[in-house]
């Protein structure tokens, strides 16, 4: 084990201290590259690897994969590899030292991450894995501890899991991978891209919920050996998430590799759609073409730009030492002269002219006409009612007179008979007397 202040590779690197805790396979140191004066990270196998009978085979594989890492295409989201050397019979790889905090530390300080922030971080990690898988390699150790967030917000994936085939048989209980985030087939030696997809989805699960999902090996035992339901809990049941991100995580953490995304491109495309949806829409015009005597606009909102086009005062700030665009006089096109007409023709035309009425005047005229029409209808209604009343009274009076006359005519003969009988009785009385 290297000590602080120790020089390695002929004094090229000075050990400054150990980074984190030793893993199952190796240990990482912070060092100073003396020739360039820059901090670096040096990773090498643990000293007890030499006790394994297959140590030579493992070291050979380590060197092969370290050279592949050096030849990886450059990416801002992948830790850069600078050098590779042997020291005391063990290989050592020199990598970029990344300033920042890993996601374990970030969540410990702040708690679970907002969805938009987490989506942005894991979009960058997926871009890094896209480069790695495109080079025919697999990271095999993706978890929040290996995802570093720089102060600028840029994310870097570090600490490649170089030791799937390097883990000695005597160290079977000390796996290098973080088994809370690794799929169960990784313990069986799987080296497929679906290994990284599971670990990436499981890490996103942890960052969004602040909780670990059920370990894949435990899920396998419960489902395949105990024949019980899968204990995996969807993240949307723990926190508020969009359904798209929930589906992405659930598919990426499927127990069987064949049910996961086929490749990192598919996983990234699903995440990219949600990332674009979460971004605020651009509401400012940042740059316009510059012409002589032109008005320079700085961050003018679309609404202000619209107002400027229709001539509304919008308080546009002008850049110093710039003159506004000179106002150009309006070009008035003269109307063609009218043909000469006689006085009688002009009178006839003036009588035929139509008065142009403004829209407001038209509305007022319509309201007045409708009001007068309503008043006229009400007056006519009252007059009609009065007329009907007078007619009915007249008919009643006439009917009464007619009925009186008819009754008189009917009773007239009876009255005459009564008069005759009275006269006869009086006459008889007079004769007796």
C-alpha cells in the first residue's frame, strides 16, 4: 500500500492520499503529476491480488482493458485516462482527477433530487455509456458513487469496473461491484450492455426516490426459487413522477435482461424526450443581424417584438453609441386626376353618393332602431287592446237594446187583451147599475 509523499514511476507521480475506501478489487489514490503540476487519480489492484494463483492471467486482462480505455474516443462525460505503468509487479492506471461530489454525497446533503435535475444528470451519463458501448466495452460498475457532478453541473462517469474477469476465486465474497445497483447476471459473469442499463436505471431510481430498490439477486431468489411475486416497487408509488420516467426505470430494471432496453440508444432516446419536455421554452431573441444605422436589440421578449412591429412603445434598450434607424418619409402616391364633368353631372353624382357610416355609428343606429321598433310595438299593442275593449262594449250595448225591443213586441198582444177585458167588465157593471 502506497504512503503519502511516496514517489512512483521514477518520481513522476507523488502520492497525496487515498480516495475513498478500498474496493473489492482495487484502491484509488490522489497524486500529483510532478512534470505537469496537475492532480491525477491512480488506480491499481490491491496487494493481496498477488496471492491468487491466477494473478498473472488477471493482470494481463487488466492491461488489455486499460489500453482500450486509453484509446476510447474523448468525451466530456468520461474520465480521461492519461497513463499506464507497472509498479511493484502490479499494473497502475493514471486518470483525470475530477473535482466535485458524487451522487451519494449530493443526496446525503440535499435529499432526493428533483426530476428535472436528475434527468439532466443521467442524460449525460447515458451519453458516456453510448461512447463506451460503441467502443465494444461495458462499464460494469455504474452507481451513484461513480457519477461525479462538477460545480458547473457537468457530469463525469469515473472508475471503470475493469475486473469482471479479474476477481480472484479466493475473493468471491468481495465483489467490486455495488450489488444494490447491479443485475443478478453480473454475478454470473455477464458482460453485456444490459448490465449497464440495469445499473443506470437503478441509480436513477435511487436519486429520484432517495431509497434503494430491491437488490436484483434477492429478487431472483424470491421469484425463481420461492415462486413469490417480485418485491420491486415502482418509483411512482413512492414519489410523484411523470409516467414516462417511471416506465423508463421499470423497464430498465427488469429482472431478466431480455425485458430491458435493447441498447443504451433506446434508453437514451426515451430519456431525451422527457428532458426536452422539461426544458423551458426559449422566449428571447438573443441575436439579430446588424446593419448600418440598425436598432440593436438585447434580449427582447416576443411580446415586445410584436409591439415594436405594430408601433407600440415597448421600452427597448439601445446599445450605447448606436443611433436608431432614421425615420424615412412616407411616399405618397398622387391620385390620378379626375375627368372634367359638367355641373349637372356633379349634382347627379353628389345625390348618389352614399354616406359612410362608422362601425360605432352603425351600432348606435341599430340600437336606436331596435329601441324605436320595440316602443312602436308596445304602443300598437295598447291601442289594439283598447280597440277590442271599445268594440266589445259597443256590441254589448247594442245587444241589450235589441233584446229590450223584442221583449216589448212579444208582450204587446197580451196587454191589448187585458185592456179589452177591463173595458167589458166596466161596461157590464155600468149596465147593472
